[in-house]
């Protein structure tokens, strides 16, 4: 049943690779590797460009570590992103697909921005999971890593339902012991998209305009970049047809409702 749900950033490969090419990217920092599907795509791109992929993940799957050990242009940093992000150097683009919660994401963006500013480079970042269910609801792989004052009440077993702010339902998207979800949706400092919006609010200025494209498919892809970068018009042209596209949003909603219905069938069969 798991094969029914597409979920990887590789589904956006044409958009991501075209944008990287347009920006002349050579070196990429990836946050969150999991099985390494997107990592392989990014590493192949970097190899052609004569660059490197640095992947930050404290506990990726064995499939990733085994593959990464065979790739001379791939460096795996086995640490939490916020512990090491400020140590990164010579970064042309960031791919952020790690812990999908407000505190982690806004601080990853702040760290990436500090690195870019220190090196005199424009910021280019790709962020996964900016749509439902984590766009407006925190998810925690390791809740204890989030300072208590920045962590919402959470549950591993509750179910997040589309269009329903209640979490504690018998059915719906839930952690199943693998991750936790905040017990409420929306509100301040909650979710990936909220983190992006707040980062933009604190970073944008007349002297430094920032652009953000939101592609509402496969849990949502966000593309954030400096509008005054020399390559910005090229990336804008690539992503504009997909930005807030109502057809994509409708298809994604239908996909998710069908998937949640399958979960409901599984729940009834197991009862």
C-alpha cells in the first residue's frame, strides 16, 4: 500500500534540476537524506558540474549510507542540521527536507542565509513539505531536540484530517510511532510554510527583495531565492507556471483524500 503514495522530492526533478542549472549551481547542501532518493539525483547533478553534495542527516537509512560511501563527491555529515549548518562553506544552493517543524525550518533558513551572506552569495533554497499536512502543523522526528518553549503539544498516534483542525481522530495521517504531530493546526510558529513566511517577513527589504514560489503538489515544494540575483529571472520563468497553480492544488487534494480513504480501509480491516 505504501507504493500508492508518491512522496519524494524526486517528483520535482525537472523543476529542481532546471533551476539549479539556471543558477549555475555547483555545490549543494542537502538537509535530510532518508533513503537517499533525492540525494542520488542531486549528486549526479553535482558530479556533472564538478561540484559536491553535502548531506546533513543524523540518522539516515542504511540504503543512503551505503550508497554515499561509494560516491567521492558526496559528504555525509551525521549530525542535526542546526548543530552544523553554520559550519557549511562554498554553498550555492540548499535543499531542505529534514525535520518539518517551525523551529527547525526557520533556523535552518536563518543559518543558510547567514552562510550565503558571509560568502557574498544570493540565497537559493528548495523546501519540501510546505503543504498539508505539515505546512501549518509541526511534525517532530525527535521532539526532545526542540526547546520546550518552541514545541507544541504533540502526539504520535493522533490523525490529521484534511479540513479538520482536530488531531485526535481514529483515522487520518498520523505518526504511527515514527514521528509526532502537533495536536493543533495553524496559529503562530506552527508548520513549515509558516516558518518560510516568517523568515521572508524578517529578511525582505527594499534593498533585498526575496521571491518565493509555492508548488502545491506532492506535499508541496517551496523555492525561495533572492530576487536581485542575476539568475533570478530565469528561475522565475521556470517556476511561475507551477506557482499556486489551482489545477495542481486540486489534484493534490484529490490524491490526499484518496490516500486517506485507503488508510481508513486499512483501519477497518485491522479492527
